């Protein structure tokens, strides 16, 4: 049973405030509303060798939507019954989560404008029933047409959303492509933050299909890490200096490659050729000012890796997130995992809530 408001206030007085910046939401009618489900499934480009179907979950009286790419290789499962407001609030109380910022899981890459409007309306209703514990990010095709800009403005100005949500790539193009410039020009001018959700696979994926976790986990990391690198090196943030992008899954573990890809000042030994010159002396500034990263399931990373991420990326650029409802241990063990890190209490407070409050204006 969910805690009373009085009990929650007592808990908040002794525990750090926690904002989960990566919680997932889909309409709870997705499995009962045939028209809505078929409308959303039609957005998935099957001509790109992506297959979608609804099948029963073995041993349970529940359905799941399965997305395969290519046929025979499962990359996404959406399970019935996981997007219920009462169970989500109860799970948040159990996990020590005070507030959640909602996005849809993965579907950002495929939704058309009409479906996006349906999702945004559903999210707005969901948020309104949460007694202030939910907020939301607008989903919209990112091409910057007037009708698309109007939809984002409706979500921000009328529905009270705190940002937008994107996929890290659309088809075969990543976010540094000029096709996204009209949209980013709008976000830059309005200073609207964007979360960048991972996609199931990178553009080139044949070599990682065979093994389940290499496909489903490492594949997402390759896609995210590629996206972050392209955004960083392409001059995207020179053109749009107010653009703030927050990547899921710690940017695919991008912290492991920062010193390699954005090297510190040259050493004094002298080389005949500077093989790794980036031609950009402001890479570290862009990492600090324009790029943010959510943890996306703290227990899956491990203590040392999370501590390394904080040290390399900076305590001001990491947001708490547990990717609910993907795995229960990520969600219920997430807060204790961060509490156990050997980092300062100030850093923990920023990761738990301060950075999300600042980025989203919560």
C-alpha cells in the first residue's frame, strides 16, 4: 500500500530527495485499445527490416509487444500491465523515488505527429493524476515543420512539460545531421532541454546480432556512444550553444573514452605527427555545458564504473535514472547503489535531484 503524504514527508526529512529522470511510460490501454495499438505499430518502418508483433507471455495471462530487427532477433519487449499509475506510485515509494520524469521507451524514433499528439495527451493526463509526483517530456518528430513546432510549444506552454525527448538516431542518421537543424534552432532559441533515448541498435549492427546481451545491451551502448561523439565533434554545439542533450545509459559508457577522444593538453615529449588532433580546443567545454548523462539502471554498471563516470563526466552532468520498468533490481536497488558510492554527499545530492531540477526547471 502506498505511503500517506504524512509518512512521505517524514521520509523526505531523513532521506535525500530523488528525481528519477528516466522512467518509462506507455498508454495503459495499449493492449486493450486495438485502434491505438495498430496506429502505433504502423509507425514502425517494417520496410527497414523491423518486425513487430503481439504475442502472449509464456506462463502468464498477459500479452507483450515484440520488436525484432532483423526478423528472429528480439530487441524490445513491451509487457502488458507495467504502466499502471497505482502500481508505479507504489513502486516509487518502495524504491525511494520522490518524483519521476516520464518518457516513452524507444518508440521516439518511429512515431508520426498524430501518434505523438496521442502520446502527449495521455502523458498530460497521467501527470495530472499524480499529485505532483510526475512530470513529462514531449515527443514529436524532430524535423522542425511548423506543425511539429506547434505541438512542442503546446506541450511546453499549455501542458507544462519540462523538455522534449528524442531518439539518438532516426533511421540511418544521427542528431548531428543538418536535417535536425530547424528543430534544434527552435530548441536552442527557447532553451528547451532534450533527453536522447537509446535506440535498439546502431546503424551498422550485423556483427553484434548473435549474442543476446551483446545485441541488446552493447548495441545500445554503441548507438549512444556514436551519437555523443558525433554531436561533440560535428560543431553542433557551436551552431546551437544553448542546446542541452541528456543521453541515457551514461552515453553508452562514454566516460570510458573521454580522455581518449577529447585529450588533455599535449605532452612535452614531441611527436613527429599529432595523430589524434581534434582541431577543437573546446571539446571539454561542450561536454560540461551541453551534454548530460543519466545512469539508466545504477546496479547494472557497478560501483567502480559509476565512481569513474562521476569523476570523468563531472558531478554536475549526471542524472539519476533507473529505466523503470525494465528490471526490478535496477529500480529497487538503484538508490542504495548510488548512496554506497565513494563520492561526496554534495555529488550524491546533485545526481539524485539537483541536476534534474536545474536541467528541467523542476
